[in-house]
């Protein structure tokens, strides 16, 4: 909702001042409702002394298996390997070999799956940073961040479409409904454009380059 609220500043070309004001009011109301729920969650954590619970959990963590405890490098590799396999498998899906661009519901679902797989790899590398060498931090993480940024933009457009499609059934007033329908058309156009741009950028050549960087980072 914060992203949607900010992006409304750029919609003066397609929305009248009246439409923009009506839509902004509704989005801010939705945002305020979501914030109330978040504040309740924060208060609940504070009342339960969440920090102490985390400290207690950390103190209880220890190696429970038989044999010697693995090094952070061995553990990091064991965690990252299946995540990398899943990400690279999705990267090499047949969707990339189609003559048609990645668009429509199937394309968006594929890109969403790729985004989730990429997030798992990126977060594992960030959380287990000591397990990986400088080459991973220098060569792999920036590339993963680039992928995530591009896929995040696509996801923002897809999420906005879903939000507006639900919202148009809930609001009253012709100004607001008209503005929402215009925003759906605009977001659909931006989604198609973003998918096409990613499809062109995320080429088999780029994927192979990423695979080589991953292999070097793992010492293969």
C-alpha cells in the first residue's frame, strides 16, 4: 500500500484531480487499516518480551547430531546447494525457450516462482555470509539483487492489479471507480512492458553467466 500510495503521485497524466483525490483517500484508508493490524502485532510482541525469547532461543541452539559439528563453510554450502538447484532449474525452464514473450497469467506465475526461488538464495547468502568467500559477495550477490529488483517491479504491478480489481467492487462513487478502472489498465500495460523487458534481459547467455559465477563462488 505504501508503494501504491507513492505511485499515485505519477498518475496525473491519466487521472483527473478529482479522480486522483478520491482514489488516494481510499488507498490511504486501506493503508491506515493495515497499519492498525501491524501495530497490534508489534504491541503483542512487546508484551510477550520478544527480545528475551530470542535470547533464550539462541542460548538453546547447539549441535544435536552425531559426529563433529560442521564448519560454517560446510553448513552454508549444504544449505545453499538445494536452493541454488531450485533457482537454476526455474531459470532454465522451457518458458525461457518459447518464441512468445513471458506475459499473461502463465508468464507472471513463472516469474513469481522465480522471484521466490531467488529470494531464498539471496537471503541464505546474506544470513550465512561468513560461509562464502569474497567472490560470492562481489560477483553473485549484486547479480541476485539485480534479478530481485527487476522481478520485484513485475510483482508490484501484478499485486496492484489484484488490489485494484478487488477494490473496484468495494468502493462507491463514480470518480473513484473510474479512477480504479484506469489504474487497472495502466498497471496491466506496465506489467506487460516489464515482463517483456525482463524476458529480453534474462537471456540463456545471462543465465549461463550466472551459473559460472555460482560455480566459482562454491569453488567448483
